[in-house]
């Protein structure tokens, strides 16, 4: 299953998680149609099947994949997996558009990285910080 992740440095991760929970909770499941933008002409929009959130973790199950969100004191980590590369790209595009819209005041910019099948997200983040690479 193709998977990508990103780590957004922010001291407001819990706030963004709560905002996304409210947004997704107001949408009728099984017929989710994201608000304009972020989708290429002729592509199918993600269909939300299930949404579950706690104060620090969220899971959104789409027809074609799964999005997980984790909030810590200094970051919001997003991970998305999909059935195939096309579905992954559609989910990434939709998630990116939403995150950058709600985080525009803080200048949030999503830069996805392919997740290593055998590298836990925290180890990958630690490796990036050890080399000075931004996450």
C-alpha cells in the first residue's frame, strides 16, 4: 500500500486537530464532497467512510485509503495510505488543500515524503533532524 507522511511543526497541533474533527464531523459520510479546489479535472473526490478523533489522534477512513493525524506539543504529523498511487495522489491533494487553507495564517505548507515500509515515522523524523533536514 503506497503511503506518504508529513510533519508540520506547530505549537497549535491540537487546535488544528480539533478544527479538522469539527469540519469532518459536519460532513455527511458516504457522500463527502470537499469544498472547491485541490482536485484535478476528471478525478473522483474522496469518499469519507468513518471518522474517529481523540484529543491527540485522528483517523479518517476513505473508500480508497486511510488518513491518520497525530498532534503533539510541537507538531502535527499526517500519514496517508491508499490502495494505489492514483488514489494516494488524490488523497494527498485533498488533504494538502485543506491543511494549507486552515493553516494559512501560520504559513503551514505540506511537503509529503514517501513513508518507508520498515521505518517508523518517529525514527524517520529523528533522522531528518539529525541531518538538519526540515520535516
